[in-house]
């Protein structure tokens, strides 16, 4: 009964999280289409340079203490209050650091606007620190519908603010206004949805207990994020803020697919497999099902996007963003690897092996730095390609750990996802060839999408991969139940 209850909660959580991700990403995408026409690549580039340091500080604000609450089986009120006050204090400390570092960052990139934007947008650090406990409570209870309600209210309001400011000529400040509005509303809505309020209690003993799990995850997150942010620092320093904007815009759509599908599954996977952390066989089964389904759903979509990037970018963002096309193509292949790697990381976090993740970062990140500092002298596109190869390198290390702890090797994982890769590559080749022979953008894109879907469904029916059969059966069961209810 406990297994059935967990399965039911997991499936329900997936449904709500997918709904949240779909709405969030679709709405963000729609808002971005408007903003990219009102703002310039330089506006986006300046905000990207200003925001990168705050993102790093944000990792310390959270400190992965919310993940420690989720992973801890018997977390109580004292744990919650301890995390609340420690996060709030860190939020204030990190903002003070951002405030004084801002002029230095502005001098490095010779742009005074960066300083002002950093100091204003950095206010989100202490503000957002006040709801880490509420986020952990929702995730731990797997009540993901509350995240959906919050997202709807917050994103619609923040979008109105951002678009209004952009239309009124505020340039990059419209992105700052949108971000701060989102942060403030997040706090207000979560305090309304979750009837939890902090009490005046704090335990150093509980803090040390939670921190023993969290600090290793934080260190790993910091090193991983620093490595990812380094490409932005280098592109912004060596080239221009517009080049950085093209790079980031190229990553945006692949990341949207990743967050929509893989992010949904990983978000539910962590609390679900945390409950199975003592049963390695059940954990492996759940994880295997997860990566098969994720890969099957996301790989064809990413490769289809790569094949049509030359049509999609100018069509969606206008011709001024055309230089983002090659970045998008490379990012699509890179995200396929990242999705598999992130899922493997969720398992290590769920079984409490944050120490392994942290140790691996000391091995992986020097390789990434070597790649970045070599590629920067070639071109921004060389950096994107270098990151793809580094992601493959990271995957080898992460799967090596899971082969040891849950007996699920890279060879087994590749065997389980081979059909998704095969279908995706066949679709990519055919769709790319079609695009070469049709000049009209609209006609070419329509035919490419239709052909891609036909290949995807036809090959799935012919090869009948386990992920396809599982997904198809699950959908048919849900539709059948809905139909029976309607008949009654």
C-alpha cells in the first residue's frame, strides 16, 4: 500500500509539475518574444553580466538547506525555524557582498550601468531567502499544485511590469523590474498558500546536522555554477555583451525543453527516490524508468529543434538575433547529455552522497576551465562546443558513481535510452535535409515539423521501445478513466 501511495503521489506530482513547467515555460517564452522585440541584445547582455555574480551568491543564501529538509525523514518545527533564520542571515550577508563588489565588476567590463543593476537586482537575495522553508514543505509533501498557483499569479504580474517598463523605454531596467516583482510576489504568495510562520527558536545542533548534508551539495553547486558562469564572464570580457546575449539566447529554447520535461521529472524524482533511499533495488527501478521516459520524450524534440534552428530563431526573435542560430544547434546536443547527467545527480543527492558529488567537482571543473580558457581564444561558438564535450566528460564521472552505489552503469543507461537517441537522430537527419531544399521559411518549417512527428511516431510503433509502451499505456489508462467518469 505504501508503494502504491508513493506511486500515486509521484504521478500526481508529475502531472502538476508538468502543468507548472508547461505554463511557466510557455508563458515565459511568450513574454520573451515580446521583450526581444522591445529590447536590444546589448540590454540582455548587460543584465546577464550584472546577474551572474548574484547567481553565485544565491547558492550560498540557500546553502541547499531546503534540500537537506527534504532529504531528512523526520524534519520538525525546530529544523524549519533553524533553516529559516540561517537562510535569512545569509541572504543579508550575500547582498552586502554584492553591493560592495558591484563597482569592481562594472570596472572590469567598463560599464557603470552594471553596478546599479547589481545593487538593485541583488535585493532579491534576502527577500527570496525567506521562503526556502515553504518551498521545502511543499516539495516534501509533494503538493506541487501550490507551486502551480504561485507561478500563475507571479509570472503574469511580473510580465506585465516587465513589458510595460520595456515599452516605456526603460531598457535593461525592465528586466530588473520584472525579476524583483517576481521575487517579492513569490514571497507574498507562498506565505499565503503555506500556513507556516517562523517562531523564535534556533538550534545550532540541528543546524550542524542539516549543514553536514547541505554544505557538500552547496560546494558542488557553487563549483558547477561557477564553471557555467565562467563562459559568460569570458565572453563578456573577451568579446561583447551582444555576443553573450546571442550565446544565452541560443541556449534559451533548449533549456526551456529541458526545464519543461526533464526539470519536471527531476523535481519530482528527488523527493520520491529520497523515500526509497534505503531500498536500492526499488530506487534503481524508479530511476531507470525515469531516465528512459525523460530521454524518449526530450531527445527527439531537442534534435528536431537543432534541425530547424535556422528557421525558428529569425521567425521568433527577428533577424537581429540570427547570430544565435549556431549556439542553439550546439546547445540542443549539449542539453541531451545534461539531462542524463542531472538525473544521475538526483540519485546521488537522494541517497545522501553529496560528498561524492563535491569530490567529483574537483576533478571535473579543472577540465572545464582548461577547455574554456583554450576556446576563448578561438570564438564564442568554440566555447559552446567545448562545453558539449565537457558535459560528456561529466557524465562519465556521475554514472561511474551510480554504478557503484545502485549498480546502474553508463553502459546500462545507454542501452536503456538507445531507442530515443536512434529515433531522434533519424528525425534530425531527415528534417535537416528537407530544410536545405525549401527556401520559404514558413512552408519549410511546417513540412519539417509534420515529417518529424511522422518519423517519431512511426519509428516508435515499429521499434516499440519500453519507454514508449509505458507512456502510451499510462496515457491510455488515464484517458480511459476520464472517459468512464464522463459516461457516468
